[in-house]
C-alpha cells in the first residue's frame, strides 16, 4: 500500500460526495492508503486569494502546517482547486520569503509553522498514473468499459500553472485520456479538455458562464460522447447543475452527464454503481451507462441528490430596470 496524507476539501462533503464515495471504494484495491489531515479547513476556493493575500495564503498554509506534523511528506488532494491552492501557497511562500514570513506570523497565532518546500503536493490523477501505474490499473479491470464514448474533461486548474512539471502538456494533457483508455473506455477527441468551466462566473456573470458551459457540452456532443468525465468538483457541478439554465438561456436541449473519473474506474474494477455515487447526479447517466450494460440505481426519497441536498445559488441577472437580482426573483 502507498500511504498519503489526505486533504479532501469541502466539496467532498457536499456537491462532490460521489467523488469521495468512489475514491474510497477504489483506494483499497488500487493500494492507496489515505490518512486524512485532522482539523483541516477550507482552502478558500477560487476567490479568496484575489481579495486579501495574506489571510488567504495563511488559510491555505494552515493545512500544510497540519499535514507536515503528520510525518508523511506527500499530500494528496483529489480536488483541482484544493490541489492548485496548496501547491500555489507552497510555491509562493518559497519564491517570496517576505510572504512566507507574514504567513508564518499568522500561523504562529495558532501554534503552527510551515516550512515551504517540505511537502510534495500531488493530485489524485498524478498519483494514480505515476505511483500506482497504468499497467497495475489495467490488471485490476474486470469490467472493461468498451463501447462507452467518453469526453475527458481535465479542466483548467490541474495542468496549469505546473510548478513541478508533473503534467504532459499545459494545453493538451494526456493523463486523463490514458486512465480512461486503461479501463477500456473509448476516448473521443475533445478540444475543450483543458478549458475553463467558468468557475463561479455563474454567480457574477451568468451570460459568460453559460457560454463557457455551452462550448464544453456542444464540443462533447459534436465528438459524439456519451458522457463527460472530470477530475474537478467545480467543473462537475457547473456543467451538471447549470446545464438546465444553460439550455434555457440558449434554447438548447443538452442532456450531457458529467461524472468523476473515479466513478468510471470503480465500474471497471467491478463495483456496483450504487457504491460509486451514481444516481446522485442531476443530468442522468442512465442512457450513457446502458450502452455498457450498467443500470444505475433509481433515486428514492432516501437517496441524497444534489438538487435537494445542495441548494445551488441562482444566477445574478439584470431586470428590465437594469438592477441586478437573482434569477428566480426576475421570473416572479
């Protein structure tokens, strides 16, 4: 077993529960031992570093300081935003000693200190390929996903900036493609593989967000994909949860499911779909998975579903008088 200090991030407890569930399912057969950081905190997601630099990096570095105390020098994060923030804090504290000093001054108030460069911060996808290995993954496949056409959506935050030269290419990374091919899926040519989903633009610039989401889905559809697969909770929730609003905005009728790569890995390793979080997505995977003979569980009143379990904030729009308000108020 390969042991890693595990930073799950907030999304794993909310909209990305399927990611967490499927990761926990496949970790043992793949030989991944995860020791969660005790008392970890939110990494600040995508906005905080643009609002107040020192508190933002102090918030992130607190997790690094806690991880360093655990002894294992490798920190694994499955979330793209978390991975980027942890790697960025470590990098900038090293590159800018004055920043590092101010961050450690803030950490000292809680009895903590972080020596930049003392941890190796890695994304789950990197660990799967370079530690576990594609050959080992292939050897454990009992149900190849032959016949499932998959659009590999890596997103923009994992491959760049690439501080430690971990990825094959910033614009056209092949790592997710290689994993999907290893489990027998048919990977389609997907030009949007490393483009942005819009992040939180759904809240501050919905027209821009809807266009970015539309481009992704239309590209996947033109490639005749059955399903999109991602490594990022924010990408997954944007394309899934806001697909309906994107359809209303453009008058389209896209029905493109998007799931986490660990869910498909779990299927290939023989796990039943209900043990991998399938059935909790908003845009149903039923039609896509039926192509490979997999039936997803039907949602019940007891089944956690994102639409009920995670109230998604509505998009801000301007009304007829030019005032900004939430979409449901505009409709009323």
